[in-house]
């Protein structure tokens, strides 16, 4: 089996220094091909000119449709699939999340069929503004973080910002205590011990100035975080209903007859997706009288269809892969799609 591509998830509130740390990482990539997926809003983006020699323009992908943990099925997973389908694959994937993103749902998404066999979460790195924490705050400008939250209509979780900070700490394999140059030596150790008390077992705390850490320290943690979710929850989740922990997925393939009416098929797909809470649906369909195969891609309620290439010698078979959380009603979905 081919070796999985490692991915590093970098989280932390607006102003903590994530972007600066990533710039330093890419500046010192030492020839390693790194793909960067960016989901932060309100901070200066990574300058393309700065990335020459370590990243090509196609290796920087911006997810601007909203908070990444709330748009996993619609935005993040399709992006990962396209990235993994490239002929020249990256050596490492770095994902800069919005500071408002819950890291746990994003890490669980790496257990998704089609992703889990190709990518692993090498580590979750949470960047913390040391000076802010020392002064009893989770960010340098808490009002700016709140304004960022209010401007993002995609966020569907109501986690208080203080608890969101706890979630970011609890999920981390490595906590980067940034801006240590603004603290006294005693303050640095005090903040580090406070964070360590809230961290998961085995998590490391590293002290940094302007995010300057060696590449081999940030990458190569080998945590396989997606297979170790039980230890990555903050204490305020201990008594929550386990039904909210959506980390089990299933998929199956449906063989369908040739269709003659593409709009009618699209309508059936939309109805089935809505009725059965299907997360992804993709495949190929044979259309009567058409020499080209119809490609179908659906992520959440969004459905895309287009004719991609002739069937050629391949059998004209309509096959769709249906993906969702465990418990999908296969028989009902098949009946709905057959019409």
C-alpha cells in the first residue's frame, strides 16, 4: 500500500501568529513540496512571491466559503480529493484553519472513505498568544475575534469562544506558545504549565518567537490523530450526548439503469440527498443517445453534472458511490434514485 501523505492541521485564534509561523515553515521547506490549504479570514494572506522555490501557485488553496469545520462536506473534502488526484502529489499538506474552527470535526473528516487510505493527520498544532493568555485572555484582541465570528454566516456551532480555546488546546499534539519575547521568564513557565494542565496526554509545548520553529519539529510528529479521537476532547464535552460525535462513515455503490432525462435524475438526486442526509454522492451515469459518460458530483445539497469523455471500450454502466454517516438506508436510497 502506498505511504499516506502526512497533513498538519494548524489552529489558533486570529492574531496568535499562525500565518507568520507558516511563512517561516515554507521559507525553510528545504525542497519539500508542501501544499497549503488556507481557511483563515481577517489576517494577511500568504504572499505568493514568498513561496517561490517551495510552493507553486497551484499548491496554495484558499477555502473562503466559511469556517472549515462547518463546511467539511461541501468544501474541505472535495478540495482534498482534487489535491490527491493530482499527478504530482505533495510531500506534505499544511492546513491553516480559521481561528473559529473546532479542530475535532476536521480531524475526524480524515476518516472519510477515499481520504483515509491516502492521507493521515501527522499532527495538530495549536498556536497560542502567550502574552494574551498571561493576561487572562485567549486572544490579543477578543473583540476582533468576536467580530470575525459574527461576520461568518457559515458557522453552525455555538461554542463559546472560551470553550473553543479549550477545544483547540485539547486536540493539539503540539502547542506553540508564541510571542514569548513579550513575557518574563517566570511568566513563560507559568503559562506553559497552565496550558499543559489542559492539554491531552503526551502533548508537547514549544516556546517560540514569531513562530520560528524548525521544520523537522513542526512536521513529522506521526500522530495519526484521526485514529485517536477519544483523547482529544475538552472537559466541557465529557457529559455531552455522544450522538453529536459524528466520526463513523459508511459508503456503498449503486448500479443504476441508463437514464434518458438528466434534469429528472438531478431532481431525484436532490430529493434523496435531502431525505437521507447524504453527505457525498459521485460517479458516472449512462445517458440514452449520448456517447459521452455523465459525471455526477454532489457535496451536500450542491449537485454538479457534466459530460466528461466517451465511454469507449468501457461498459456503459451507471454507478454511483453514496457516502454518509453510519446508518444510511441503502434500499430506500436506491429506490429513490431509480425513480
